[in-house]
C-alpha cells in the first residue's frame, strides 16, 4: 500500500484505527475454514457510515481491493483478502441503535455479535432467532445469509431482515428496505444484498425482525436406528405442523466426541437434538404428538425436559462439536459440505452422504439441521496432504452433485466463498451471467471482495 494511500486513509479515519501491524493483518488474513490465508495490506476500523463511505471513495478512485471482515467465523474463506488491499473490521461499529418491541424490530451496526444482541433483547422479553452457533457478527451473518439450528421454525437471515444501509463501492450510501413488515415497492434490493459475501456493498446498518421469547421451551434427545429414520421422522413431524424449533442430527461418531469431552454417557447412536417452542397450555400435547410420530419412525428413546440449564448445555455441546473434532485430531482441519435439499429428500440425501463418506478413507461426521434439509459432512483432513484433499474434494463433489440432482443447493448456509465457486455454473446456469451483470453494475471496478463467488478475473 503506497504512502500516499495510507495518508489519504488516515485523513478520513484517525491514525489509531488504521493499522499495518503484522499481527493485526494476520488476524484478518483467514477465517475458520481450511482455505489458505492471505494478508491484507492494511486493516481499518471505521466507527460511522461516513467513514466507510469516505474510505470506499479512496479505494474506488485508486482501485484498491476491499474486504469487509466480521469476526472471521466463516467456513468458506469469504473474509480472506485474496488480493491484499484493505480489510474493514467492524469491531468498533458495535452499537445497538434501536430496540423497538412494539414493531418487533431492532436496528444495529454490523459489528454487533449475535450473543451481544440477544443479551440486550432478553431484557425486553425478545430474541433474535438466527443461530449459527458461532458468535458471528450480524454484518457477517447478513453477508453469508447465515442460518443454523433454529431456521426450521424462524427461517434464515434473508427471512429476518427488514432494511439494510449499504455503502456502495463508489462510496454512495443507499437504504434497501423500510421498517414496515411488508413492502411491494420496487425491486427487492434487500434480498439481493443478503448473501452477497461482501462482493456488492458494505453494510453499515441493519434492521432485523425479532420475536417474543416463547412461553414454553422444551429440549432433549431422540435416538434412531439410522440417519434415514431420523430424517424421515423429522419430516413427518414437520408436515403435520408441529412446533419443532430445532432438529439437529448428530451421528454416532459425533456423540462419541461429545461423551469424551463432556463426561456425558449418551448412547453412541444416531441422535436428534431437539427443541420445541410452544405455549404452556399446548406443550404437553405437542410433545406427545412428536414422540408418537418419532416412535412410528423407529425412535427407540425420546427424552425432553424444561430445564433451562440442561437445554443451554445441550446446545453448547452441539455448537462446540466442530472444535471437538479439531481438538481430537491435532494438526488436522475440517472441510464441511453444506448442501440443502427439499425437505422430503433429506432422508435419501443423508443416506447417500453417509455411504459416500464410508467408502472414502476419511474420518468424517454427518451432522446438520435436518428439519430444513440442510446438513454437513464434516471431513477431517490434513490440508497439506494432497491425497486427503483429493479424497475430501471427491466426497464433497459427489454430495453436491447428488443434492443438485434432487433439486437442492450446493450451500444452504455457509455461502459460496472459495469452496463452492466451482458449482455456481452448474447450479445457476444462465442466471450466473445475470449475477455477474449485477456485480458489474454495483462494483464496476471489481474492488469488492474479488475472487469470491466468481473467479477474480472472470467478472469483467
Ligand atoms: C463452529 C462453527 C459453526 C458454524 N455453524 C454455522 C451454522 O450452523 N450456520 C451458518 O449459517 N453458519 C455457521 N458457521 C459459519 C459462520 O458463523 C457464518 O458464516 C457467519 O455468518 C460469518 O460471520 P462473521 O462475522 O464471522 O463473518 P466473516 O467470516 O468475518 O465474514 C463473512 C463474510 O461476510 C462479509 N462481511 C462481514 N461484515 C460485513 C459487512 N458489514 N458488510 C458486508 N459484508 C460483510 C465478509 O466480507 C465475508 O464475505 C459456523 C462457523 C463455525 C466456526
């Protein structure tokens, strides 16, 4: 980065928030994925929309690559600055600007994290539903269209955003929505930007839908003979309109990791971690109904309870699984598949994934949010071992091809980033060219997170 550009940046953002420190650049060179890191030239920490706008004008004028950075919990390399340039850190844009219980909405700056937000909302009897497990930033979650365990009932990010303030690549600032619950006015720019992975604009304010905390919540486990049965039971329970709010499949290998790390003694079989949201007056009936349907589909053990601490511990164990696998396999990392299929096809997609994984020589888990058709094969790999990489890419490829044949998507929630770029043409066909046209309109100099979703030199 030239001295002149550094001087220009320091004119619009105070010096102490513009850093070329090696350690800070390293922190912004990677995310949680297996993709190799790359250093940005400089890390800037804006505090206001105006500061973002001013720095984008500098980047636009001098054609400097810009990559927004949330907390780096992405699993497809989205925040890696492939071409160096400026990494924008939103850690100092972490204000909750408005909590509005009457309109069931909240307006935040992009650096607020999911847990920080829910801590504040809880004081008002409210919660924000999207839960990817990691304590991701709201900006990052918008950008990857995150979802997670609760999407089965409350939907993903796309379904929970009312309005975005976006700084465009040339520094212009736009709003995409409103505070109204519905709007039929104009093109739906909000949905265009959700899931754009920092390639179309930088989010500076986000207005989200929130919900009242349910009167009654129960959580627990259900055991099944196979992943096929577990998926079939979930689909059957959902199709009669049950109030399942989370339904996560944990395979036997993953239960083993959980038992080892937590001293628990869950039976090492195919297990659903389950949560039901309802009213006190109807909860008993809901639970009985789900239990009955599960048992008709082979469930051999069903156990739920209202204990809040036990519930928190259950989901904590689920969310820590990724790190348990890393901890139990030193020097290795995990490649995650992330397909999503129509829910009725979940049983066969899961069974296919299980078989492909078993045939490969890789250690791996099949886990996921099967209530909405989204699941992951987590493949334990040594990223420096070409044969591991070849096997993992092959497993990934087969699972994606199968999901696409079933009418699904190569990624349900982690996003495209670097890992799912190669499936874009296959999944979208001609529509991919329209996406490129949109990219060119919004980012004509190709400076925003280049090399993600599309290959760096193939857009223009
Ligand atoms: C253990 C573990 C479990 C996970 N489980 C799930 C899961 O169940 N479901 C799920 O959906 N995800 C899951 N993830 C992935 C991850 O948490 C999400 O992708 C998350 O949405 C990324 O948020 P972040 O703040 O870490 O963003 P980063 O990783 O820092 O960035 C992600 C993308 O967002 C862009 N970005 C960040 N801020 C902005 C902004 N203000 N404006 C524009 N673009 C921006 C970046 O440029 C990048 O393209 C998991 C991750 C881990 C480590």
